[in-house]
C-alpha cells in the first residue's frame, strides 16, 4: 500500500471497530473479516489484518528466538501498539528487532513504538532514501490529519541497513532477510525462514486486490517474483490478504504479466488510456482477487506510463 492513502487509512484504523460494525450492517455485500493470529511453526506467528469492510493496516509476523523477538513490519502506530500488547501476552522476551519490508506508512510508521522499547529497526539499504523522502513526508501527512495514533510521535527510520542478505540465527530460529530487486518499491526485502519454508513477503507479494504500483517497476517486479520461486517455499505470509502457499507468487506474477501484455497491446492498437481503463479484461484476476482488473485504475495508469512510448 502507498503513502498517498495513509491519512485516510490511519483514521480508519483508529475507528475500525465502530466502522466495521456499521458498514457490515449497512452494506451487506461486504463480507467482514477479522484480524487473526496463526502460529505457522513453533514460535513463528502471523497476524492477518482485517481488510473488509475496512482496511486497518498490514499483516505482520513475529518470531520468538531463544532470548528475543523479531517483528516483521511495524504497521501503523496504532496497530503497532496493539501488536506489542499481543506479543506481551505470548512471551516476556524483549522485542529486539523490527524488520520493515519497505518504507510505506502502513508497514513502517509504527517503528517508533518498538524503538522506544529498545528495538533496532532493520531495512534494505535501497529503502533508505525512500524513508528519508516519501516515507517522512507521508508520516508528516499522517500527523497533520491529527489522527490520535500519530499525535506527538517522532518519525523513526531504520538504523540498521543491509545490502542483499542479512541473517539472524541463534540456533533455535533462522531468518534470512533477502533483497530480490526493485518490485513494489526500490527497497523491498522479504523474510525467509529456510527451516520452516515460510516466506514473509510484505507488499512484494500480496493475496488479493491490494497491489499499489506507484513506486514500482513492474518488469523488475516480475523478475524478482521469479527469483523468489527458486526458494523451497511451503507457506507464504503476504503483506496483505490471507495466508497462502508457493502458488501465490505465480498469481502475483501472472497479474503483472497479463496486465503489461493487455496494456501494451492496447497501446500498440492506438487506444487511449481512457479506452484501456474502460475495456481492460483479465479474467484470471477476478478469479484470484475477487474484483475486475479494470477496477485497479492506479495499476492500469502506472503500467500505461511504463509502456507508453516516450515522446
Ligand atoms: Zn506498500
């Protein structure tokens, strides 16, 4: 998800319970779902965020090592506070690390809550200039909305950056933080647990109609997803949407392949962006994501800009 929608989302996050009840009653077609926690392997937890009738933030993971906890994705500040409480109900071990899969506010704006407890925030080094520019700007935007969860909070950027791979292994758990290239953003990284075959993907791979492409390179994204398929994956914990298995990488990749092909052919046929938006049809996408591809206007516009011959 992107920073441009941060303000609205953070307000929604603060009001999720009330809005959820009201919206599910008034709009019967929106099937509500709830935030839920699963233990994917001993000491490896996945917290799936509610997405309907309102989106309250990103999915998160946390991993209990022998002496400490690693959190995957900080989430919005309000959700971060919830997760810290939740982890405290499971273990008294301190949260020592938070890994931000990328700089977007719904994954990273809650960093400060973990840092206040002494945790180190880790991210890929290519995300550093993004934290320092769009990330910071988005955070300030969040504060300006006066959303209670942002009140008086400073922006906390990662303090530990890695290049292609960063390993945390204490003999009980092993997590490899891996960079596969420019996908959803230039600084995406994922968390791989080779002993369990679990991949936490952040927004590099999501399950459903959650892709934001504004800072992406969709050609490179396809290459990165292809490289991830080399891992012996049993389970995928995506940044948004339900848990899945390795087939999710193929679905995510296929969407960008088919979107690029459809938009590219339409450009060749001389169609305008408005025509493409009206006519785009990717039947597979609806089967997977539950909505028509033509509703993903931001994605269509981005790919159109990528593929349109430069003047
Ligand atoms: Zn994102």
